[in-house]
C-alpha cells in the first residue's frame, strides 16, 4: 500500500495545474518502511512495507506479513527521472505497467499487462489494456481507464475545477468539483449525475503546507502527524457502510520508519 506516496500525490496532482512560479511543495523525508495496524490493536502489525530508493527515486516496495514476503513492486525510470515501467508480483498475479510520454514529456498512455497463476505457479489467464491520456494547452483534458471508462477535466485559469467520470458506454456517471486556496486543494465534492452526494471532503494544512486532516462533512477521515520533515503517523477513519469483511472495519493506523 503506497500510503506515504498517496499523501504526496494529493499535493502533486492538484498543484501541478499552473501554479505560481514561486510556489513550492513541502519537502518530506523518504521513509524506509511503513507499518500497518488496526486502530483498535496498535501492538500487532498487519503488514509492513519496506521501501528502497536510488538517487531520491523509489525503486522498490516489498510488502511483508509476519516477516514473509507477500508481494513486491519495482519501478524503473528513464534519464529524465520519469517512471517508465512498474511491475507488481505475488504468488498469484503479475501486473505490469508501461508509461509512455510524448516529446513534451507528457504522460500520454499507460499500457497494462496482467498474468494470473494457480497455486502451482501455472499461468491460468492473462490480459492487456491501455489508458490513453489527452492534453490541450499543456493541461490533461481526458484520461481513459484500463477498464474502458474515461474521465474528463475542466479548468479555470489553468487550475483544475471539475472532473467528470464516464462509463465504458460514454454515459456520464460522477462529477467531482475542486476548490483551492493559495494553490492548495481545500475542497473536493463528488456527486452522482443526478446530484446525489457521494462525499464532500475538506483538506486542512499546517503552516508548512503539510496535509494534516481530511474531513468528509463533519467526520475526520484522515489524520497525519509530523515531526520536523518526517511523516510519523497516519490514521484512516471509516464512516461508511460497515466493512465487516475486514478485521479493522476500515480504521487503520500507519507508522513510518526512517
């Protein structure tokens, strides 16, 4: 689980749409490992994810349960430090992603290959798909999903305002709107095409522009604790339909080693 990276992705994706030239993201140290717990039992780790870097770039993630490797993910970059290949491997599945860029260094396609195995390591199925992306005026305007649906993006003065999700039959499905303050995402509202509210998230930051809390209406769904330039702890709180299939009931705690 790439929880640490997801924290940065929130900032990177929504701040990449024509920000002020003097704006800088907060720099965080890279953790060597992440430990995952149920909030109700912080003494017993569910799993551990160990990270390896090369010249500041993440090159591998290894997920372990009770010291045994559950799965690995490896990353390859080109000379421009762009991610070009990602491979996930477990006993039962291998997933490969190839990232393709145009002459302007824009990510214009992601190609997927999936291979499934049985308990004896024999291949039982495989498949391929792709997710092209389209740009206008240096802004992402359309993004296909590997399963056939797609998303469109609308901007105001170069800043992301609306994302519309479509089904594989090109039917409008969900609409997400965004609001920024000083180039930080502060509101994210997702609705059905009929106006039914799915979530209404608000984002809170500290004085260093680090994400500290995410609310869904009145509920705190994410909390982040920092010490100096390090993310020390993250909590994920679940308030939806009871996910009884999971021992944590959707309420996790993540701690990070450095």
